[in-house]
């Protein structure tokens, strides 16, 4: 929470309902971070009771409640109050969210697995809901202010359709008549019960409406029979047009001039009374002779014109004050009186006023013409402001961006407020600044360039925004937070626009804001804020729709990819060779238009290019038109994957068309996006899989992950097929390697004990660890055993057999032995002879195996590895017999059998008896002999039963 601003949560009373983990974490953080009043309850009934006893600002509940749900609680609370309610659940789905929104929940919280992820979002949503509630209350208050202006009890007002029929009427007008005003909505204005039924009045009002329909401003005076007495109303009409100049409505305003009429009547009866009255009324009365020279000037003339009576006389004739051609003399002579002549006049200070002038023929002393002048400037401004606000509101309905709304506000400020200097600042949450989105040229001329304002509350603009407070200054130079003392702006208003920014309006004159201007400024800001809220909501809804569509597309793609992966996995189970695997994968990836094209390739023998092995899809000669080098500039994705060992993704092949020749060939075949993944399993590479699609951005992050995992599955299947093939062949390759890397466990132990060690087979992987048997040459066993203390890789050592010099040890290692890793790749470590400086490895590999894989494994494992020799040999037919024996023995039986063998139990004479071997295995002698007998029986069974047919065949 900012140090220079206070959160709305600090002043709120919040009821929290539920006992879930996220509710508890939310309550704890709310108490820790804010000064809110928190009421925690467990049930919906307790929550309702709290609401009845306490003034509450917000309710936060979990969906799961005892004997009910959070949605039922929302409905019950919403029946009695509009306070904000938030509901969250960890089991959320679209159905619950839709039901919650239908019940009237203010916001819906999707609870994550971790409360740490949910609580900050829940606190932010709670604060936003409280702010929205406060803003709604403010907007309702401003709406009431607008209605108060419309329903001014001092002025009856009617709103008409362009055809002159009634659409709306305010309270002051309703009170004039004793019939229901709503019953006459839709009737022509000149037929309404407010007017006498005589033809003259009806014709006068009809002409008034016709004037407005033609775009003019008109006035009329009618006598109306009120409930208690007769009233005289002065009507003025104001046409309201849209941005195209088309008439959209007509506003008729009235002023009760009954008293003025009575005073005029009394004036004719008593000049003395007339003079007294004139001294106390705001209307100004002037009299002239036939030459327009003043014969009488009302003492209150300064109310309108600012001049004294003597100064008025010094101006000359009345034409200098009211202008020439004010009325037609012949018409006056005919009518005797001309009423409600609208004109403009300039006062002593140079301000222009709008006047309604009545001219009447009189015979008072030397005076022959009496002028009655009423200042209707404020009323005209109010009418114009209301009409402009109506047009502005309509413009806002079509605005689609915050920038567009800001421009409308600035453009309409002169017509609404009569002020030329204005600006709208919009809040940028990313950098915490208020940016000037629109401003008038008059403001720039008076104030200079408008910089962005940091939302820290120190500037007048940011203070109004942060504190959500409207500021009005008769002279802004008196304000403490004025940051530009050189500004020529004097009167200024700063009004917040909710969470969107702030509105600035001003003038170079001091005291430009009277009560009406302030009210109109508030109404304009409230209208703009509502429009900004609408645009934000619509933008959020559009973004939510786009996000939902994106997620649906992702889900559809993922389901489609997963279906393909399942099909490939099922097909791989039935394949037996590398060729079948490659073709199966490519065909399934391109089936039913899933992808445009797919192929699998491996590096050639010299590792310079990638050679395709299998492919499927719409090739159109792409493989024939391309070579696939693994190095150089702008290589094809398959070559780059071989070089880096990582996936290569090209989201849009056309984005950099001239950067590589392969792109043009791909584009010509509608290959617009590419993904190439390595086929790697157990650190061995089996080539690359490359897939092409006919649309850009096909391979998003999810698809890349799935295809990469598919690459591992394919590599594992290829490795398993090669190992299976190796078991079925009698031909093998024996490879000898020289290793000088001191990190090899046997090399470390030989160097520590200064002896030679030999591994001749015998590796055990049990539940208790990884075991390997090693033969010690001419060194004492105790020396070798002691040397293992300094090797972290050797967890335990056990003497199997031996005397003072030489013997066999069983080592328990912390990591799997090299023989196990080679076995995973179909290779057999026949022997390993280690000295203090180097090690010789002898590896047998089936003829179908790839020597490069074994060499790659050893090169990756050891720093200094040389291939010494390689020769092809035929395996003995007993290989199958050996495999059948291993299939019959359990891991424990094999462990006992190997330990007995390396201990010398089967030698004659025996180097170790059964009891000694049993002790080394930590089992009883009886258990040892039982395992030995079982193993021997299985060995002889395999020897006799499995080899009898073969023996018979040899006999034949």
C-alpha cells in the first residue's frame, strides 16, 4: 500500500464467510496489510445475522459452506442490499461462474492451488469492488444532481420529440396541473392541459414549436389557469440537434412571470409604485421618446449592463445599447406591444448578455416607448449546456476508445461550460502516470506543454485523481500544489474520472466558476466517467472473448495432438524395427491433415549432413530439392537441431524469406511453420524428427512440449528395437577402448591403492545398491580396502576371496556402474582393466548395433577416450542358453550365485565354504544352500531341457 495514499480497504467493514485454506490466508493478509474491520463467520446464517446487526461494506465468501453454498448466500443478501459480494472456489468451473454471476455476485475468484497465488488477487478484487461501489454511489448522486437541474422547482421544463409531441416533463410542470402528466405523454405540445383551450394560445404555441423545428429559438407568453390562481408563463424553446445537424429533440423552458405582469399592470396605474418596484427588480426598464432618446432609465440598470443611469444616458440613443432594427415600428403600432424579442448586448466590462426585451407603446410624460429587458444569459447557457450534454452523451455511445472520449470532452467543454481551456488526463497503470490524452489549444497557449504527471498526489491533477476529490479554484495561483507558477490559467477545476484519470477545465479569468458552471462541470465529468467505464467493460469483455477463444483453440489443438500421440504410442508397441518405427511416426503425424509434412533423418557417417530415412505427407519434392547440412549459415531446421542437440522452431517461414534458400522452397510448398526435435534417449541420439504445418504459429509452447516428449518416446522405442534385434543375431562387434580419464571408479581405486584392477563381469543392481566384482592383481587386499575410504563413489567394500596378495572384492557404488549404462544401449562390457594411469575397456556390440552410439556414450562420459580396435565375431549359440538361464533366476538367486562363484565356492579345493559366503551375504547358511541348490537346478534344467532338441539336431 502506498505511503502517501490510503486504501479503501482501511475504511471498510468486511464480512468473511467460510473455513477454507484460502479464506484463512485471505483473512490473515487483510488484517496484516490494512486497517479494515473484519468479521469472520463460518456459516451463511451467521453472515446474515451479522449483516442485520452491523453496517457492512463488503462480503467475501467461499463457494462451499455448511448446509448451503456461497451462491445461495449471494442470492439471499442480494434480495435486501446492493453491497458488493465476492465468491471464490478452488473447484471452479464455467457452470459455477455463470451461476454466481446470475445470482448477482460482484466478482468471482478462481482459487489457485496455492493461497499465495490467490490472496493478492482476492485483495485486489475486493478493493476494486469497494471502489466500484463507491463510484456507483457517486454517479448516482451526480445523476440526482442532473435530475435536480431538470426538475428545478422554479422552472417548468418539457422535452418534446421533433414532431412536437411530449416525451418528458419535470416536477415543476407537473405541479401546475391537476391531471396525470404521464397520461398526455405522446400528445402534441399545443394540445396539452397546461394551456388554455382557446385558438390564439394554441396557434402561438404551435408557431413556437415550428420555430424550433426550423432550427430557431422562440419565445411566447401564455396565461395558464393554475389550481389556485391564474399564472402567466413565459416559454422559451431550444432545438437540440445531433452531429449531422438533424433535429433530435426540443426543450421548452418556462418562467413564471405572473408577478412581472402584475407589476407592469400596476405600473400603468401608479408611476410611483412603478418606480419603487423597478428599484427592487432585476429586470431593467427603459423609456425613450420617438427619437430613441432616453426619457427614463431604471435605477437598477447596472444589474444587467454594469453602467449607472447617467452612463447609460451618455451612451446616446437606445440603439447604442440594444442595437438597431430591434423591432418593426409598424408591427408595434399595429399590436401595441411586442414581447420576448431576443437580442444580445455588451455590458461595461465587455461581456455579452442575452436579453429578452418587451417593447410597449406608452404615454408617460415624454416617453412613448417602454423597454423591459430581462437577462436570460444564464438560462441560455443552461439550455445550451443541457443540449450539448445530450449530444455529448450520444457521442459517447459510439466512442470505442478512451482517447476518443477524451477528445469529445475537450471539444464540448466550450459549449457546456463556456471555457476554452481544458484537458483530459488518462491513467497509465504500467508506469503510474497520468498522461495528457487530449487538450485544447487555449490551454496549451495559457499553460504551455502538458507533461505526464506522476500519480503521487503532489500535483493538483494527481491529487484530485488519487484522493477522488473535485477541486475548484477561483484563482489557481493560490493553490499549494500548483507546480507551474508561470501558468496564465487562473480559474481552474480538477475533477477525477474514477479510475480512468482526471478532467481539467480552466480560464484565464479569475472567478469563472459559479454554482451553475460547477454543477455542469461535475455533470460533464460524470458523463465522461460513465462512458470510460463502458469502454473499459466492453474492452475487457472483448479481451475475455479473445482469451476464451484462444484457450478453446489451444485445447482443441492439444486434444488433437494428444490423440495423435496416443495413436503413435499404440502403434510403436506393435513395431519391431527402426524402419517400421520411422514410417509409423511420420504417417500418423500427417494423417487426416494433422500436419502438412513430417520426416525423420540421421547424420551421415562423417556428420556433415542429415539423411532422410522416412517421410509422409504432402512432400512435393521438398526432400529432393534440399540438402540438409548440419553447419553453416541459415541451415534448415533439421540440420540446426543436429548441431545444437535442441529443438528448432520457426514460427513463420515467410517472416525472413531471403535469409535462407530453404525458406523459399518451403514457402512454395505451403510449409509456413516448422518444428524439428532431436530423437534422444539415455544421452544417445537417434536422429531428428521435423514437422511442417501450412499455417504460421502452429507450434505454440504446448505443442512444442508435446512433440519434444514424443521425440523421447520415439528414441526409446528405437533403442528398445535395436536391443531386441541384438538378441536375435549371432554376429557381434568387439571394440576395445583406451581411457585415460582419472574419474573412472576403477582408475580412481587403482591409483589410490597403486595396483591393477580387473572387471571380468558380475554386476548386481539390488534394492540395497549397485554392486560390482573386481579382481585385485598383486596388491594386498587390505591396501585396496583401505583405499576405498577416500572415494565417495564407493559406499561399501566386501572381501569375497583372497589371501595376502590378490583376490576378489565386491564394491557397492553410489552410482550405476558403466556396464549398466552400456547394457541400456544393447552393449556388453566384457572386461575393464585399470591401472593408476589408464583403463582398457572391451565392449561387445551386436552387429545390428551402432558403434557410434557406444563411442558417443564413452566420449561423453570420459574426457580422454580412444578407439583402439574393432573386429567382427560370431557369438556362440549358447547366447540364447545364457539368456534363458538369466530369465529363470531371480535377482537374489543371481546375487548369491555370483558371490559364491567369485568367492571360489565352486573351485576344488574350495577357497571359501558355504558359511563364509553366507556371512558375506548376511544370510544364514541354510538360506545360502537353498539358493545355490535352486540356482543349480534351474541351470541344469536349462542345460538339459532347452539343449536336448539342439543336441538331437547336431546328432542328425
